[in-house]
């Protein structure tokens, strides 16, 4: 398939495959009745679809040349063709898994989290981990993956792999949780899916379209409305390593409040509102 064709929606790709097969085997088919079984339910309604794109109209013209009956067969009832088409991929996945376990075993020796878990097991402390063949397992069946690089490889396999086909964050997390474990696994999966270029280019949004950006109302007096920003990762000074900058949107007067990188939003809001309300009254925004 060309790059453009690869970006088509799933049911269009499926229909394209049907048309391709009909054209390729037209000399065998002739005027005979043909039954096409597909696991894509949308194709069943292709012939009765009221609105068609130009591409779909061309396909319908081709379909009209044959006596085709398109039937839906759910994926779970169609396991044999699936297994045959994925045989080679399964072998690659298995070999990859063995290689990965070797790498994980080596990396676990220098990982602080793995060392602590090992220590707990040796001390007999109650834990969800257990050791097997030098590998750390979480709740019996989930392999602990120590390094970022390996986690990224696994994420790629569980999201971009040919067997999974760019599932959403939930599906990717479920797949990961079946076999792997590391702290904040769900967040890693969500971040990975959010930044996947393929998903961003091809996924259709079901949400209502957002409107235009709205400007903030113009303040009518000083300290009615303020903006905030942070300067972080500064060299420590008197116990602080960040500066919170509060600027009055009317007069552009600025206040610099010393704070810490790890300060919580609640603490910061309390700090800024206490300071500004003491000197300048309360803000609207
Ligand atoms: Zn993706």
C-alpha cells in the first residue's frame, strides 16, 4: 500500500483488500456467486451506504460487476486465517522475548529498585515480588523491567507492533500489565500513546471540536488580575531553588517569591494569594 493508502480508515483498507482480490481473481470468479467473510462489520453495509466518497463509488462500480455477498464473521470465530497470517510474527516476538529477558537480567543487577526488592525477598519481608532464573517477577507473572531504554522497546512492541496496531492508552496499558511491571507503568503508556506520531496523524477525533482561543478580559485597575510563571532548577540559595514570578496584568508590576522546585500547587497558591492580598487586595483572576 502507498503511504496515502496506509492512512485510510480500517474499513476502507478492508474494502480495498476485497476489491483487490476480486480484480486479481476475476478470471476464476466470472459470473459465479462469491461469499466474502470479513471480521469488519462495517463492510456488510457497504452496498447500502447512502453517502459515498468518489473512491467508494469506484469500488461500488467494481462490486457491481460481481455477484458478491459480504458477510460478517467475528474475529474470535475466524482464528485459523489469523494464526496463519501471524505465524512468522509470533516467532519473531518469541525470539525477541528471550533476548529481552537476557538484557533485563543483566540490567537488574545494577538497578536500585531491583536490588531493594531482592534484599526484601532475601530478608523474608512480605512482598509481591519473587525471583526466578535471575529475573524479578511481580505478582507471579509480570516481569520487572529496570531501564528506560528497555521500557521504551516494550512500549513500542505493545503499541506499534504488527499484532497490536496502535491501540489507545487503555489497551496498551492492559497489554503491558499482562506481562510487564515497572513503577508508574500506566503513566508511561499514556505518555507514549500521546506522543505517537502515527496515532496523531491517523486517529479520528470523536470529541466535539474545540472553539477559538478566547483572550482574557482587559483589567480595569492594578492587581485585579495577575499572571504567574516559574523560574526553576536554580542554584540553591537559603533553602530555595526556584522563583515564582507574579505579575500584575494592569501595571506590569512584578513580585518575585522564593520557593522550591517540589512545592505543591496548593502551597504556591496559598503563598501568592497571601502575599498579594496583604499588599494589594484580592484578585479576580
Ligand atoms: Zn500509535
